[in-house]
C-alpha cells in the first residue's frame, strides 16, 4: 500500500523534501512507518521519540494502523505560549 508522508520544519530539512509517497506492507502501523523513515533518514533517529504524528489531519498514536492513501504528517514537537 502507499501512503503520502508530509514533513514539517526540521523533519523536512532532514528528509530533503516536503512530502513523498512511501510503499508499506498492508496493515502497517505508524510505528512501522517511523522505523522505515529512521532507516532511510538516520538523522531522524535521535528525534524519533518526540515526533508528533497525524494521520489524515487527526492526531495519531504509533499503534495507529495505516490504510492505502493515508496522509501522514511528521512534525517536530512544538510549544505555544
């Protein structure tokens, strides 16, 4: 299955692009996607635990199962004041 991954801020700089299509096995989770991304972009490794994730514009857990065509946003943590 294919998902669209959107990168924001420092994650975008690491990936070298704002978005890309990623092929995963059917039934893959967000955690499995992150494992793939860290393997592809080693610089993500140290930040992986603190990344914020959304699937189809809804907050996602690492256990969230992905479906064909999902849009996954990968963002560094942010704070407001």
